[in-house]
C-alpha cells in the first residue's frame, strides 16, 4: 500500500510541475496565437483545465508505477545512487528519456523545459517513490 500512496504523491507533484510547464507554454507568443485561433480563451486561463487533466493523469500513472514497483518485486532488488532499487531506477530513466527526441523535434527552443521535466520525472518516480514505498 505504501508503494501506491508513494506513487500517488509523486504523481501529484509531477502534475503540479506539468501544470506550471504547460501554462508557461500556453502563454508564449507562438502557441498563444494557435490557441486563440481555435479557442477564444487566453492562455493563462488554460491553467485550470491543465491542472485538472494533469492531476488525473499523473496521479493515475503514479499509482500504476507504484503497483508495478511492488508487484514486480523491485523492492527486493539492490539499491544504487541513493535509490532503493537500481533496476527500477534504470527502468524509470528509460521512461524519462523516451519522449525527449520527439519533444526536441517539436521545439528545440524549450530544451531546458523538456530536460527539466524528464529529470523531475526521474527524481520523483525513480528515487522519491521507492523511498516512500519502503517506509
């Protein structure tokens, strides 16, 4: 049960960070013109639907990763780099790396945001969630 709750907490933190990142993207001049072309809403007002959507998606993903951590027996593996399970850390690092090439093709201008969000994902689900699952 601790792994699922730890996943939910990490997912909620990731949802908050995603809301901030998506709202920042929505208020940029290029995306804001595209948003106002299809929706008659300023980019800042999209923060509420972003928050609701990311909250649901990331907390669900966190609970699934927490369940996968517990059911996969990763809590019994050896730790490395401060994480309780090096195998799970490697798995999460692979998941964090997967969207980066597509995001860099989408917009290289926001490279710092893509790398930052991937590192947050790695930190929250690779280190924090397993630590919370062990308590």
